[in-house]
């Protein structure tokens, strides 16, 4: 009789445990759907300790870890799934996706090719491989893959959408930008055209009005025409070159010797990854300049070097230095040149699936030699794939006149692969003056 009672108690406990486990897995799935990826990963991990041979649970854990930006842990779980199930296509796709996010393009392609060999009827490995080629800026190979997928799976919605989005990246784009504050009003327009497999060329027009610090009285208008060219060697590996012609017009007669009449700016920048997580960029700028009052010429130089480091999926840093040789603001002859050491520092931190913050400090951010340094602090909130909000504080330390601080609130709207847009307003204070001014930025891909 006692044995029977014990058996009944054990059976009752088992009946309670099985539903509890099922509820826990359902809760984990619900957490993942709601974007609580860290909690979902913990729930799946707990379930996996009770059922360590479940491929389904291990893949769900890996997926939650990947979306929580725990990429190394996610890859470890995918690899554990492959040890149990060597032909598991979902695990191979997961590894390919994470390696692509990390910038390890060769490893990403390898994983997608393995998945493609094991699931010839599955379009996802082909789309993943094409996305890796796009990131590596091999548009010719990517186009072949998308065309092949469209022919093989003509009715698949994901295939059609991926091919359509890729076409937007290879088509020309136009952009407009407008910003106003107490110191400058900037109007900009341009277009860029990708061509061949790894080239891009563009034209840019900009009109900038400068104002006095003590009152919003215009001092000059500068108009720029710029030609840009970029060659893409691969992921984060580029060479950029540009030529800019600028002319100044003044509202009042000019007496300062250092006032500029016109210049031509030549700029080249080379960017190369030491490893995918650490990217070095070097830029040289030369600017032959003609002065307004004397008609004399001088040549300014700027050399910059910086390294961007992705220490983890959540944290990135920027460190840079440089040298600027330019005409002194109080010069009385073209031999009055100054040499300045440049510095740049910044970081970007992902706080959650929706929040991220960034900050940047730059000395002598332009070659007009008017600003000592600029400080930026920004917070971004992603509401969904279409809408995001941002808040920014900018402080400009001017060499002459009062400094300026601006508080900006804006919203970004990206409804599809055609349109990228940002609109916002900023409250600006400089000296005794203040006001609220707009910012609008639009990019349209044909």
C-alpha cells in the first residue's frame, strides 16, 4: 500500500512538471517575440539543462543569444548543435549570419555554402550568401546570386524583396540636406551613382551662410561644388578621393588679410581593416587658397589618422590624431602659418535592442580655422524598423566670439529601401542670442 501511494505521488509530480516545462518554453518564445532576448536566452538555457540533447532548444537559445548581441556565445551553441546534427542547415545559416554581422566575410560565405550544399531547395542560404557578397561590395557576384534565386524561387516573397532591396543599393541616389542655427545656414544637394562592381562617383553642391556671433548678421556666403569618387576593395576597405571648388562672397567690404576669396580642395582617404574589428583610416587634404584683400595665395595641409575598434557587438571606440598647417587667423602675410596638432575621440554603446548612445570630441574639425573643438553627445531610440528618435547635444568652441551649444530632437523615418529621412528641431544658444531652428535630411534611392 505504501509503495502504491509513493508511485501515485511521483506520477502526480511528473504531471505537474511536464506542463510547467511546456509553459516555460512558451514563455521563452513569448519573451523572444517581445524583444526580451536576454531573458529568453536564460529561459532556453534553463530548459536545455533539463533536456541537453534537444536540437530545437539549442537552436532557439542560439537565436536568442544572437539577437541579444552575444555573438560568440551564439556561435558556440550553433557549433554544439552541429556536433550533434552535422547537416543542420539552421545552425549553418545562423553561423553565416553572425559572421556576416561581425565582418568575417570569408567565414560567413563558407557557412552559407555548406548550408546551400545540404539544402539545395532552401532559398535562405543563397540569400545569405548574396548578402555577404553585398557587404563585401562584390555587386557583380551578388547580382548573379539574386538573379539565380529569382529564377529558382520566383514566387517566394523573401526572395523578391531581397532582390528588390539589392537593386536599390546598386541604383543612383539623390540627397538633400538643410540645417540652420545662429552661426551657419547650410543647404546641400547631390547625387551618387554606383557603377561596375566596386565603383561609385558623385556630385555635390553646398551653400553655407556664416553669421556673426553677437547678432545673426550674415558675414559671408560660401558655395561649393564637389566631385567624389570611391573604389571599394571589400568590406570596410576603400579609397575615396574628392575635388572641391569653393568661392566666398561678402555682404560688407572686407579688410581682414586672412579673408578667403576662393580655394580648391584635394582630398584622398584610404580605409583598411587590420582585422574586421579594427579599421584604420588615413586622410590627406591639400587646399590651395587665394585671399580676398591681397589676392595672394597660400597652401594649407591636413593629415589625419584614426582607428575604429569594435570591442564587442555593444561597444565601439574611435581614436584619431593629425596635423594641420593653415594660415593664422590674425595673419598679416602668407608666411604667418600655424601648425596645430589634431585629436579625435569617441565611442558608441548599444544599451539594449532599442537604445544606444554615442559621443565624439574633435579638434579643428574644418579647414576654415574658426573652431577649436566640437563635442557631440547623442542618444538613439529605435521604435521599430521604420521609426527611430534621436536626441543630440553639440557644443562648438569657437576661436573668436562666443561659443555655441545646441540641443536637438529629431525623428528618422525609413519606410522602405527607397527612402531614408530625418527631420528635427534644435534649440541653439550663442552668447546672448538663442533660437529654435530646423534640420531636414533626405536620401532617395531609385
